[in-house]
């Protein structure tokens, strides 16, 4: 399996690595990377990497993948906006990093 960081390098070269450009990755491809990065064993495995429409108010992934996912989100042009509920906590629920809202 190729890591997101390695995929950025292969697709974008050094510029994609440094500036986090998604370099034309489709919404579906980014969503698949987010879903793969959500697996966890405990609450402390998870980190909120931010909000980016159309990927959700809180993109919560495993800490080991947080930097790579953050880079993908940074390079994706938002096409919508959210009115998000307040984040209460981040949890590993059913082995998936999950945002719990109030």
C-alpha cells in the first residue's frame, strides 16, 4: 500500500510534499484516503485535522496519518460551506476515529 505522502510525491513531486497540493486528486480518492486513515484502537489514536467541505465538519483520522490527510485537504478547493455543530470530543468508536458533537 502506498502512503498518502508517497502518493503526493509520485503525483506532485517536491512541490506537492511541501505545499500540500492535492494535485488534481479527485474528491472520491481523497475520501478513500480519509476513510483508510480513520482506523484506530483507542481514543488517543485520533486527531481532528480540520474541516473541509465536502469532507465534513470534522475530519478525524489516526494521528500517524494526520499530516498527510491535512495536506490533501489543504490542496482541495472547497466547493461548499458548512454550519458545524460544536465538537464535544474525539473518540475511537467501533475501531474508527469519530467526531462526537454536542
